[in-house]
């Protein structure tokens, strides 16, 4: 079993963090380290983590020097990771118990660079809500820009293939920027079309304003110099349409 380094940025997540961590502890794949980066929380997130999981040496909490957002927090996690296999998990999302096992099996068999999975949506109370994201067998730069199907909490990256990488310090769309960067370098992602992650939708979350997010996504697309401008605009139109479909699918 190869070790997997799991990285979670934590900011005022006391309501959900135990359930999130528990979904890691319950993984059938046991060779992992879990790095949680506290981004200067003002609630009891850290206290809860330390009290609830103090007996598990695989779980480590690191304090960020200042509140820098999820991108910077994830970079701190990357700096402290000891494995070449990197998985990301947001502090309010939940993994299926077989998530890592199935991903690692596929990654090794394909010698893949990136593996991502399908996912569904839950509300603040953990109840299933409408919306679903199915994934393709293979995603390149063009297809990703059209459907943005790679969910951050579903991703597993093989640094032996893609090399060292960092996330941008922007407050939103760091994940989109990361996939655009890696896929622009010629790598592609393999999809595992099974619902192995529950993505939580919360009122007031930073990614909640769809118009602002769409505008920021368009600005990122316009910077993708690997594709001609007409392809970037066309891909954005597909992205906007597919974004509506994701929330309508059961």
C-alpha cells in the first residue's frame, strides 16, 4: 500500500469537521496521513479535532500564520506532506468508505496522473439534495473547461507524474486554476464514475454566488493561452450550461 497524504483547510468548521474526519478514519484504505491546516479559525474547530482524534497519530493539525484562504492553506499542507499521492478534502465534505481504495487501485493500474470521482450533493444537515456530477473516463483541457467535472474533494494527484505543484492564493476558484494549469501542461485526469463523495452546499459559502463565480471562471479561461480565444469562449458557454444541469440531475 502506498501512503496517501490527505489535505484539508479548516476555517470555522466546528459544525462539520468531526463528520469529515470520521469519513477519513473509516476508509477501507488505511495507509494515509491526514494534514489539517487551521486557517486562523475563531471557533472551536481545533479544540474539537484535538479532543476527538488525539489518539490517532496519522492526524496532524498545523496552524497557518495568518488567514490566507484555502489555496494558501492547501500549500502549507503540500509543504508538510510526506507522500507523492495527494488527496484533497474540504472541511465539510464526506468521503464514501471505499473512496481511497478504489481510487488508488485505479491510479496504480493505469499509472495515472490524476483520478477523480463522481459526487452528489447534501445540505447543511447532511440530507441528500438534488444535483449530481458524473465523470468521464478521461478529461483533457478542452473537456474540463466545458464541464469542470473535477471536484476538489474527489481528486487524487500523483506527484510522481505531474511533479511538484502549488495552488494560487486567490480566495475562490483555486481548484479550477489548478486543473487548468495541470491540464494545460498536457496531463489528463481519469474519472471513476462512482458517487464516492458527498459535496455539502451551505448557505452563504464563499463559492455560493454563481454569477460572481461564473465571471471569475471566465477570467481564468481567457488566460488559457494554450487554446485559441474562440475555443475558450465556446468552452465557457458549455461550462455555464453544464453548471445548470449539475444541479438538476438526480
